[in-house]
């Protein structure tokens, strides 16, 4: 079997175990909103938001780095 397939199956199994163990309902509060949801869902949403924001910001920082590199190259020439 492919190593990526085995790793995916293991990660999916761990995710299922995590979800089963964290089904307790928690209450999320932000300013004046209150939202009850399962702990696993809350953690998944927070993780997803972090991944998306990191993906969006990655382009910003990599562009700055490449600009600095190109400025160093032109200055040193």
C-alpha cells in the first residue's frame, strides 16, 4: 500500500477517536453572542480558521521576503 494512504487512514482513525471522546457540549461566548456546540466541532472550526488565515497570510509574507531579496540583489550589483 501507498505510504500516504496508510498515513491518511491512521489520521482519519485518530480524528474519529478524538471526535468520539469530545462530544460534550460547550458554550462559546464572544461579546454578546452565546453558541452551544460540541467541543470537537469547536476545535475543528478554530483549527480550520487558523489554517485558512495562515494560508491567506503566507502570500503576504512570501511577497515581502522576495521583495527584500530582490532589493538586496540590485543594491549589491
